C-alpha cells in the first residue's frame, strides 16, 4: 500500500494477539497513528495506537493478520492513514485504504490527505441556522433538517430506510447541485452491492462516492472508515465549495468497533462494557460535520438502538450530537403510507418559530395535534364505529386521514417499480397543502385523491379525472 512517504525505519514483530500487534523498533519510535507495513508486499497494515516504552509500540491491524509471526520485519511508512480526495473519486466505490472495490481501474487526478483532521475552527463556522430542503413533504414540514446538521434515521429492516436515503441523494444532486457520500460502517456486503446497483439504476451515481468498511473486516478498518468518508466530504466542502450530503449506515457500528479495539488494547471497560473513550471518539467524528463559510456537510445517520433501550450509553452519546430524528414506522409501511415516517415520533431542533417562522411552526403544531387526536380516537372507532363519534371528532378524523394521505409522495428512485412519476415538493407547496386540508377545503374530496401526489392542486386534477364518465361497457360490467 502506497502512503506516499516511505522511510527506512524498520522494526520486528514481538507479539501477535488477534488484531493487536506489538512491534520493537531499535532506531526511532514511530508516532501515534503512523501506519506500519508487514508481510509479503506490505499486505498487512498496522496502525500505531500506543507507545509502550522506548522501543516498543502497540498497534491495531487494519487488515487480517493471517501469516504474521514473531520476528517478521515491519516497515515504518512515516505517515498516517490517508484518504483519496479529488474529482476523480466521484461515482466510485472504495475501501478504507482508498482501493477501488467496484472492479474499475484506479482513479486518476486524486490527492492523498490524512484522515486525522481537526474540526473546523469556531471562527469558520456559520452562525446562521438554515433549513436543508429535501423536497420530501413529511420531513420538510414536521422534522426539517438543518443545513450542516446531523439527523438520525431510526428504523428496522424493510421499512424504507434505503429508499429514503436514495431519494435524498437524488434530490441533493438535482436541486442542491451537491455531492453525496455514502459511508457503510460494518455493512453487510449484500447491502453494499444492492445499494450500488440501485444508485446506478436511479442515475445518481455520477455525483456520489461510496466508502465501505464491511462487517467481515477487522475492527480497525471499521473504526477508520468514517474518518475516510469525512475527509472526502471535507475536500468537496473546503476546496470545491460544494454542499455535501453524508449518509452513514450505521453509526452504532462505529461505536462497536471502538469498543472492540478498546477491549483488545486492554483498557478498563466503562458502563455496560463500552470503551471509556467513547464520548471523545464519537465527538472527534461528529464535530467535523459542520456548516462553514465555504459550504456545508449535512449528515443523515442510521442509528441502531440496542434492545430498543434509549438509555443505552451508545444511544445517549449519539443523541447529544443529533439536531433531528426521523423515525420509520413498520405500521405505516404496512398501510402503504410511504415514506413510512412516523409524524408523531419524528422531531427536529429546527422546529422553533425563530428558525422556521411563525406560520410554519403553528401549522406543524396543528398537524401534530390533529394526528395525535386521531391516534387517540382509533380505539373508539375500532370498537364502536365512526358513526358513534361526535361531529367535531368526525371532522378531526377526516382531516387527519386526508393529511396522512397528502404527506405520502411518489419518489423518483421508485418510478420503475410503482409506475408513478416522482415529485419534488417545495416547502411552500407542502405548507400550503396542509393549511388548505386543515381549513376543510378538501372535505368533499375522496381520500384517494390526496394519496401519492405532489402539490395539493394535483388532487383536483385527480378528482376531476375520477369523475369522468366511464365507457358504457365498463359501467354495465360493474
């Protein structure tokens, strides 16, 4: 592996314990985070994590250590792990070392940059809170994302996490003229391959980079892949002055990899077996995601909550960095209400009158209140039927059901499956539609007229088309 700055400082392996390797250097001791190469052709890469004494360093292997033995020669590269950056990395898929894993040739016109970088200084950070418009009604109205902020995406398998991420990438490329970087931390290789194919078919790969530290790789590689993706994102933000959408799946596996390394290094475990340095490690990664004077890195991170326990240290530390949470609901997915985002559980720190404006804030509160009242009435409707409700409650149910359907939307990335053309809905159109539904303007329209549409005016076209007289043969057949 070429790090660009080889030295002639050589050492020898003293001990190998799984991914932990102790190396003795008689000339000069390598610095922390320096890469060491061992094995035939330097195929085993070790990162220095501790200097044990004047001649001994302890490192974590970023590659499998099969074939490594005591007494083997180790070469000090003189530099840390570097990521490939530059326009040449777009539309490509890489591993933690910057090697292409998409069966295509090595990219040209790339630079190498260290992955150990400090967060942007406070003086460089933007002091304005701006909304990152996604074009997805439910997110923009009820859980608006922050430009340069971090949002958590919570959801199990099969509820539409990947489809939602793909749509956001599509809208980012089409409307913000930005770059998207997908970082798979501890991903299953099947997921990575499927996502690459889906992105290719959706036509969004041209402005996208994918980086994977797969599930079968050592903890060192899984721990560092997030830093590699961030270094690539920082290049596009700082050098090319572009907005970047960074998608991380899954941030919990970053913490898990750190926990494995901590245990291997012999550190005393903290609460529930987590590493004592968890807060520092997570902050070192998260604080680099920021909105600066040159551009913004906006991050959406899939978050796994261990045993659904939101008091778990991993969840608590992750939440402290997030500015919004999008919760996907299996129940809504089963009802066909896509995107299957739970409007009552999803929230955002941006939802304040000072940031989104008084009208948007009041409207969002009114929508939540209407949907919450409907949720409470569902049990009564199931037992006694809709007829037993008071006229006021019936109105609430009608509004809520129409709102639920209006907040669904056809995606560009699913056109080939649904046959429906995708819609990008501006925040103004989304708010206008919700306001008119709450004002009972569409109470005489069937609920189906509001299902899977873009702006609210499409409901009128759909309703008019549905009222068109059927051919005589079809009418007789029914």
